């Protein structure tokens, strides 16, 4: 049981790193609009899929870490 959790921990960790590195890093602060607030942007297409995959993989990584801690 411990071996399965350890292997899955490494696999989820590698997937999480890959998904984070693939995401778009061209987020810029728009200082031209001084109207009191920033415009809200929505994620679409592949950006939304990668964002949701990051959340799911992070949750799986945390739960797997807790299970590994409790079993060992």
C-alpha cells in the first residue's frame, strides 16, 4: 500500500509541475486604466482546462500526502 502511494505521489507531483509550467505567464498589469478598478478577465479554452487541472492535481497531491502520512 505504501509503495502505491509513493509512486502516485511522484507521478502526481510531476504532472502538477508540468501543468504549472505549461500555463501562460503573460499576465500584465494594466496601468492605463485608472478608473478605480481592474477589468475582470475570464479564462477560456485551454487556459481554463489547465487552471482546473492545476486545482484538481493540487487537491490530489494534498490528499495523497495525507494518506501517505497516515499509513506510514
